[in-house]
C-alpha cells in the first residue's frame, strides 16, 4: 500500500472549512483514531483512494451499493435521465414507476410517499402514526438509529418505563418527552411500557435487524411479538427498513421474517446510490397525508428524477427473474412470503452464499488466532464483535473490546480491506464481491487477528 499523502493534505484543507473535516461524523475515524482517506473512484466491490490505493469495500456507501459501485445499468439510467433535466418540482413518470415497484415488492406497502432521505422518511412515518392514532408517545429501542430527528435522538432513561433524554446538544428536553426507549429483544419491557402508558402510545419504530450498533438479530418470535402487542393496544408498528429494505430480501426484513408492519420506511438502495427516501404502508393510514388528509409532509426535491432513475434500475436488477405480487392483492398476504424460491442466478442467493463464506471464514480465523469474536450475520449484513458473549442488544454490544477493534480496523486497512471505522456499524456485501474477495478478506483477518 502506498502512502496517503494526498488524503492527508485534503483532510487538512477540509478541517478549515468543514466541521471536523467531514460531512457525516462516522467518516471522521474518531472511533478508531487516525485520519480518513479520500476516494475518487469506485467500481464493483472496490474503491481507489486519491493516492491510488485499492481496497475491497465492505461499507458500500453505508449499504446502498448492493449491486456494487458504478453498475453500468445504473450509470446509464442516471445519464439518460439527466439529459431531460435534473429536477422539475412537477410530477414525473419515474415517481409512478418507483411507487408501483415498491408496492409490488414490499409485502406491507399499499401506498407510498417519496421523500429525500431515510431521516425524513422516519420523521414523517412517526408524524403519520401520531396523526392516525391521535396519540403522542412513541417506543424506540436502544441502539436503533432512525435518523437525526430531534425526538429520536434519545438516550435511554434510568429504567424501562422512564422517558429518555436528549442524546444531542440543541435538542430541547421537551422534544423527547414522548419518546420511550427500551432494550431490544426484551418483550417484558415492551409489555410494561404499554401497561404504564395505556392508550397513549401511537406506535413502535424499530429496525427489524438493528444495523446501527454493529449488527444484532431479533430473537425468535420477537418481531411477531411486536406485531401482536401493537395490534392489541391500538398502536402501529413501524419497520425502519432504510438499511434492510431490498437488502435482506426483495421485500426486506419483513419478507425474510414473514412480518407485516403497519408502516415501513425505506432509503439507501431505492436511490441506487443517490439521495432518496420513502415511507409507505396501509392505504387507510397513508391517505391521512396531505393533500388528502390533515398530516402535512412535503419536499421540494421529493421524487427527484435522477435518484429515481438510479433506484428503479437497481430494483429492476435485483428483482429480475422473480414474480412480485400485484398491489391489489396485498390484502391477501399473511406471511409476507411470495414468489418462487430463488434460483442460483438470483441476487439474494448469491449474497447469501458470499455471506456464508465470509462468516465461516471469519469464525475460523478468530478460532485459529484464539481471539474472542462474536460474528453476527443476516444475509449480506455482518458485524464482528470482540467479545466471547452473544450480542442481542446494545448492552451486549457495549461489552465488545473497542481498543482491540481499533487495532483490527487499521490492520485490515493496511491489508487492503475497508471496514466501517467503528465497532458499532454493520458491514455489507454486494453482488459485485467474489469468492476471491471473501478469501482475501479471511486471509487478511487471520493475519491481523494473530497479531493482536
């Protein structure tokens, strides 16, 4: 690996004009030490920094690049759309195409509203849930991130029934007084919260597979429980599938686990690498949005033609060879599973195979190095925690050895493997990754782990 002199110079310059030198905090390397590098090219599963270093990329622009970087069909779609204009502020045909695709592929979505980011989608879904139920309180889970919305930047209270307090300066305490923060995978805490706040909880918002504190999975039956408890208490279940949507299955985590939430938020993959968000669900709930109903939501760039052209190309590529159900038959869906079993050419079958290869290899690498590692994986999402204990929630994740992760991160970077610069972020695999990439990654991990 060559030097990173150009990246260092760019970062020094960036510090003069950009707070912290970055436009999103996790890019800063604060959690692992050192300075971030700058990229000027990406293709497939690899990125090249401004100094010419080539890296196998498992960040994949934090999830959207499920088909790899610079997929030719996506690039062609963006170029073709740009020839007709970059933004209109007037309805365009891409909006209808995207809405139909989402409604056909995502089990629970009968109607959908497009917006500009996952943060905006989650903010709007919560507003809609409150408007529909005429209740104020929302349950979220410790370690789940739903964007930088004031009322969701919340630390857990001192007990399961206490309200949280702001997790960021600039957020008034009053903004978070209706947010209840509970530990993930704890059914008893949810039951207690509903009992203590009878007829006051509008809904639960949850990442069905939390990927913003590393990665941990729902325990068997937990998502089913959330669906049942919200229904029994007149509340709504909101799945934040900004990260898992179209990644864990064509219909996201809700298809993979067979759960039908009331509302779903989406982002990342549906923009094909460009900024976009969406939220959707039952038609009777969605019809409360303006201009039909009293819940206001708007956006100047919502339905941007470039973002939608890229997203449509991505979704069409991912769903090739599958048989999505027509939107008008959504009411008949019980399990959220449909269509033929995936073939070997199916994108999701490939992702599952690569994920399994990486998981087996990484576990063997940790074992051979005699380093305690818990490797969590769901489809093409993964995280390695430096702990010997299972990780089911944020409290478990916090037991991981972060100092050891710092050394591991920099060791892997030196070997040409780019992982997220934080113990508490998920890794991603794309269809552009190869078995050889997995082998190289495992080989690098074996070397680095033995040196820790």
